[in-house]
């Protein structure tokens, strides 16, 4: 089968590899579409920590079941369309035993710690796929980034009509905004880039603000009947934005950090305490989040166009990955098609 391998930083190469061996608990998936994540870009540039080369990238994918291992149970059938849940948990550590498989102490992520979906076929444990027969390929390929967003929204424990500010209109922020809105929240999205704000207004039909405006807080209050946000979901991974998140919430508010950076947070303790702030991190996603996203996709409440801006062909994307993907300033989210 044809495989695109990241041999080392700044080097992609097509190669022919043997078809995967299907273990008893695995499904063989013919890959139909793969989303390109920031992880795939950082791995190419050599900026992904705890990463080893060579590696087949790709952890956002959907495809068709073509073979099933002898021990596969449940209602899977040949021909099912499935989406990948890339987090392979150990199910034995304290986190897993408490139900938090998303932060398994021994987690292995397909496409990061083990070879992923930049190839024609991938064999994966049946516990790591979800049937998505009612969803188109592009949308199904993006179930993983939407699930990360869904997990952040679930961490926030929103109620209908809650005032939510999503900071950062990258793929995860877009997903969080769309899912919070689907849950009935009043959502405003803040981003410094005019193009991203325009995308939010066009594809998500939500209000946007520029956090760099001098009267940003006045504009925010105008959106929420004179009050600041009840919940801030920060998807920037920007230390300046994250350090200032407490300034955007009303007293008794919540902050969920789904974006991250390498460094220390510095939050004003008096501001943090006087607002009795609830601060949470959000990492990866669980089956509950993937299932929710699947349902929203089937209902048409989540679509690929909410974050998708570019389409690529598997046969050619690796020939100019640097220019077409890594250095493409207009790229928000890309999907690689295999047909």
C-alpha cells in the first residue's frame, strides 16, 4: 500500500509498505479522508515534543471497514464507515479506572506515538473506531478535533442561555463555539485575525470581537446584556491570552483552557479569588464526546465547513507539503482525500 512517511523533520517521502496485519481485536480500515492537524505540521517542522522518526502521521480520519479480526464483537460489518478515535488507553492506570481515559498515564496516540493514517489502509482496535454511516467523509474525518472541542464544552458544564466567550478561532475554538451554540448557549468568538472572524460570522453565524480593541470589554458586555462572560473557553495556546482570561469573566465565572503552551501561567491572584473563579484544563476526549459529536453531525448541527478551508489529494500532498500545508497562511483546516 502507498504510504506517506515523515522520515525526519522537513522530509516527507512516499513509499510502498506491506498491508497491515489484522489482529483478532482489530478492524482493517480503507482510509477515505484524513484531516491535517497542527500536530502534523509541528512534527514535520521538528517542533513536536516526545516525537520519534520516521513516523506515519495522521490521526483525524474516516474510512471503510474491509476486514475484521476474529475476536471483533458488536455490530460492525464489512462496508461500515468508521471514524478513528486515536487515543489508545491502557484501561489499567488510575485515570483510566476512574473513567478519564482521555488523560491515561500510558496513552499512545495513533499518528503521534504510533503510525497513523497517511496511508491507504490502517488496522486499529475496534474500541478505537466509531460507526459514522450517516456522515459524509469530510465531516467524519474531523470528528476528532470536534470531539476535543466537545470535551472542553462538557468540562464547562454549560446550561442553556449561558454567556460563553470562546477565545481563538482556530479549529478547536471553532468547534467549541459551534457545540456550545448547539447546546443553547449565547456564544461570542474573539480572535485577532479579521479573516478568522469573517469565517466565524459566515460559517457559524456567531458574533465576533477583536480582543485587541481598546473597548473590547465594553463590546463584550454589549453582547451579554451588560455583563462579562459566565464561561471563557480559551483555545489559543497563547500565554498572553490565557493569563488575561480571568479579566473576561464575571464574578463566579469559569475558565476552560483547551489550548496550551510550554511555560508557566501568571494569573492575578486577587482577581482570581475575588471572582471565585473556577479554572479547568481540558485534554483530548472520551467516547462520550465522540458520540455526542457523531450525533450532532448526523443532525447537521456540525459540518466540515465550520472549520475546513482546504482540500488535498493523497497522491500529491506529500510532494509539496512545506509550501501547500506548513507555510500556507490561509490554511485553517485541511482534509486529504484518497479518491
